[in-house]
């Protein structure tokens, strides 16, 4: 199996776990943050949704200029996550090996901060998203929520 196909399979497999974590955020807790320097729960959901949009932009244009945008309501962020994940999956399915290997640039304030083959960059985006999902899942109990099963049972969810 090639890396591009495996990436698509992993992205599909991770989506339900992301949605379970998002949906476990208790109502009214979007502003929760464990420390003043931490992102809020709502900002993390939006970061994860918007990161997928940036991944789509990189596939289309071979570059993206990251800018942090204000988070909408969690429900809107979840809908954006689902839409952007579906769009990215469609784009990946349409790529050939040459497209997967083409050079991509991630920029901030117009300056390149990361340049790599597209496939390597997309894997980096997925790993970053999984990291932030873990961060968000650590917020759940202090917010009064329950941690869902991610890769197996949690103390709150025996898994399915």
C-alpha cells in the first residue's frame, strides 16, 4: 500500500474519534482553558476544523498562508470539520504519485516556515491534529465531561 492511500485510510479512521471528542464537550464550556496560556476548548475545535481547510488549500495551491481566525460556535466548527475532512478525502483520492510528491509550502505572515513534499506535510498536519485532539480530550473531565473511547476504552467509555 502506498503512503497516499494509507493517509486517506487513516484520515477516514480518525474522523469518528475526533467527532466523539468534539461532541463530549459539555454545553457552555467552549471557553474552558486549563491555563491562561492554553487555547480554549472552542478554539481547539476550530483549529482542528480550520487546519483541514488549510490542508485542502495546500493540495489545491501547493501553499497556504496560515492565519488564526476567531472561532465560531462549537457546532459551526464541528460542521466545518466534517465538511473539510470530506473535501480533503476527495482531494487525496484525486491525487497521483507525482501530486503527492510535489513541493508544498506552509507560510505564516507571508514567510515560509515549512517546505516539504505534499504527502509529508499532510502527514504532519494529521499528527498535529491528533496531538491537539489529545489536548482537548484532557480538558473534558475538568469541564465536567466524559472522555470518549479514542483508540480503545477510556475510564468513562468502554468503547464500541
